[in-house]
C-alpha cells in the first residue's frame, strides 16, 4: 500500500492530535486509578468534556466564573466517563494539562531537530 505525501501529513496530524489530547488524559486516568483508562474511553471523555465545557462558557460568558464552571464541568465529565471521583476528575484534568505541555515541548524539539536545529 502506497501513501502519498498528503496522506502521510494527515496521518501525522491525527497522531499529533491524539498525542496532545487523548494520550495525556489516558495516562492521567491511569495515575489516579480510574476504572476506565483506555484510549477510547479517554477520547470519549475529551470529546464530551470539550463540548460540555464549551456550552458552559457560552452560558456563563468568558468571565472568570465561566472559565471555572467550564473547568469543573469538564472535570465532572472526566469523572463520569472514566469512572472516578470528582477529585479524581480534577486530578486527571490537571495532570493531563501538565503532560500536554511536556508533550508539546517534546514534539517541538523533535521538529526542530528534524529541521536541522541547532546549527
């Protein structure tokens, strides 16, 4: 099977998206001992949590209270979907954010290295 350069770019984009969204949530769910920590459950939690957080932001406005309500709504979805406590959902969200930042830096360094940095 031969893949064109465009297909490779699309595949790479999907893998990077998964590495920056679903994988950190799955790893964080494993750390807090959630009953469901698989990639598919984590993908569902990220998808539904993002939608619920967006609705909360629209309903509350882009105020500090709106951001806090959106965060707590996302944590509640993480807790429900991944079968953990609300405190576990908050832990998943915070730990996943830290992992996302670390993964983003690692991907950036790999990209810089692939393009010849440092010279």
